[in-house]
C-alpha cells in the first residue's frame, strides 16, 4: 500500500503575489496553472483542501497602497481584489479536472456564493476545493487572518503558509550563507525572535487555537505534496 498523507484537511494560504509569477502585477496564467498542478497532487492523495488567497497583486489597502484613501474603503477594495484572484484560481482548477467552489465573505451573490460554514464543510467532504474569497469580510484585517480564522472554523489540521522562501531561516538565506532552515519552531520562539511569519492577529489566532502553521514554498516542485505527506519540508510552527 502507498503511504498515507499525514493530514486529512488543510488550509492553504496563497498571497496575491504568488499569482503574479515574474510579472509586476496582476494574474499570470502559467503561474496559476503550476499552483493548480501542485494542489491536484494533494487532492489525488485524498486530502481535503481549502484555500485563502490574498489580493496584494491587485490592490493592498492595509499596507498603504492607497495613500490618502479612507482606510476602510481601501480595505474593501483589497477584499474585492481577492475575489478576482479567487475566480481566476477556481477557473483554472475547474479547467484541469478539479472541482472548485468560491465562497465570499462579502455578499456578491451574482458572482460567487456566500460563505456558509456547513456548506463549505460539505464541499470539502465531497472532495471539492473551497476557495475562500474576500478575506474575513472586515476591513483592518488581512488574508493571513482570514486563513487562520477559516482554518480554525473548518477544523483544518494545519495552515500552510506559502512564501517565496522554503521555510523559516535563522537569517536571511539570500544574505547569509550560514543561514539554516528551522525544521520546527514553537509559537513562543517565533514571537520572541520576531520572525514575522504572519501578521500578529493571524499568528495569535493560530497560537490560541493550537493550529500549527507550515511555512513552505509553493514554487518548489512537489513541496506541497511533501508537506502533506509529513516529510521534511518547510518549517512547522507549533504549540
Ligand atoms: N483585506 C481586508 N480584510 C481582510 C482581508 C483582506 O481588509 O479580512 C484587504 C486589505 O486591504 C489587504 C487586501 O485586502 O491589504 C489584500 O489582502 P492581503 O494584503 O492579505 O493580501 P496578500 O498580501 O496575501 O496578497
């Protein structure tokens, strides 16, 4: 018998930038297709996959990409950007044989269905990929926090935070040749060392709910699958 995945249900957090590829902004189709391939591998293992996607490739309210604007308005624009990314990602999934459903935290019923927790759980049990759009639905939050929140709500065993680097390092691996990757680290050490894995709200939620976070690279071939198989990949942040 083939080895079993270590997790039954995961929440994958992709930043908006992850969809840009080498472009300066927007959505790069080839990049999305690569991400979908990685997700397909773990779906084929029988793992239930929910995704929260950011919007930074299109619009960022929180970080001041909208200087002079009312903060809440800018944040709503950021949330709408995540809806566009979610539609693009789900479309690519549906074209490659996966079944994806987008659920929005903000009501835009003509475009995507609203987030309803029992329905999301049902889709996951049916093997569909659920893409959570519009973050938490509230300004002053981020999609990292949405990932922690939805992850806790759906009973995900782990939040997988996709970054450009394949884990958390003791120093910047681009600058310091002696930087080593941590296999695992505690929430307390991550806070103490100010590692900035997620924003503070997201991080506190994961810590309180004892929801482990795996930091890994979605652009390393097969990394998502290795994470799900419980192999040594990325960095696990745990209680
Ligand atoms: N946003 C928000 N509330 C949320 C999630 C997102 O207001 O619950 C807004 C916020 O302005 C943020 C933007 O949407 O800057 C895009 O999300 P984020 O910055 O988390 O995207 P990422 O960095 O992952 O691409």
